[in-house]
C-alpha cells in the first residue's frame, strides 16, 4: 500500500471518495405536495403565462453555487436552469424554498416530469436540470448542497422570495 501525505487529499478528492461510498442524496419529486408545502398547485401553475417565464441560471461546481444569492417574485413564472459544471454530483436543496413554491415541471436528462413539489434535486456531474415553478410564499430561505461535506466547503446560498 502506498502512503501519501495527507496534504495531497484535496477537498474534491475527499468528497468524491465519500460520494463513491454511496452517500448521494438523490433527486426526490413528490407526486402531491407533502405537509407544509403550498397547496392548489395545479390552479397556481395554470394561472400564469408560461410563455412569459423568466429564465434564471445557476451553475454548480466544486464547491459553490453561482450565483449563490437568488431572488424571485411571488406569482411570477420562472424557468430555473441548474447546470452542474463540476466533476461530481451536487444537490440544489432548500426545504424552505421548496415548501414556498408551486412546481409545474422538472426536466432532467431522463426527461420531463410533471410534479407539484420538490423534496430534493441532485444534478449528476455535467448534467442540467430545469425547474419550472411559481413562487408563492415570501421569505428568505437557506440553500445548500447536501453531498457529503460540500456545504462545509462553502456550497451554500440564500434564496429570497419577495
Ligand atoms: Cu455539492
């Protein structure tokens, strides 16, 4: 066995090793809004004009969201593109924000899923997810990547709904 100085263990190698150990959070889309989520999702989603959806793009890599401060307006349709430009999977996780929005559709590499609610989003390395949603509840919500150690390396952010 070859022993290496600990200083050669960069954060990305360390996290990647943990990821291989099977600690990924995974994408989780709800078939109906769980308790604590906004209701009347179908009505809220059909009440807006999706041709006017505002595009917002967030890039994810090791170990940050760019931008890491997001602001949305209630009642406005958004098309949020999440580009993982890194070499490992990252999650876009914000329980408070997910509870505050009405979701129309999530599109991943596997295709489009009509879903009213997000529980978690994990974007594989090099892939892009698109979330179409309408913000409903105003507030300020914490954003984080839930892959092991990533938030500790600074992969956090803030989402504001006005
Ligand atoms: Cu991450």
